[in-house]
C-alpha cells in the first residue's frame, strides 16, 4: 500500500506531499506538466479530486481533530457511529 498522499487545501495555492511512513509533510514544486498539473488546475477551479483516499476532512487544530471535531463549521465525527453533520 502506498504511504504518500498529495494534498491541496481550498484557498491555498500550493500542493503538499505527506509521507505517512516517514511522518513528514513537504511542499511540492508547482506542477508544470502531466496529470498532477491537470488535477491541480481542476482543483484551483473548484473541483474536488480524490483517488485512493477514503476520508479527508479539514480540522481547525490538532486538538479538534483528536477530539473528533472535523471542520470549522461545527461538524463533528462521532467515534461511535462515524456521523459527520455537515
């Protein structure tokens, strides 16, 4: 199984490479060609793109994420049922 994830956050220009095995996050250079550039262009236009990721949620802080609060709008993930309210 792959241990690398490429992330782009809404409102942020850059892309990030997360190496889960090494526990690192690194800024990627702006892609200029290929599939990553095409995907980056789509996300900058408002698309949400995912491949091989089955959960991604923005949290306001590490404490919020570890406490189950998954977004700034008041949504939460309940540890019992996996419910996300927004």
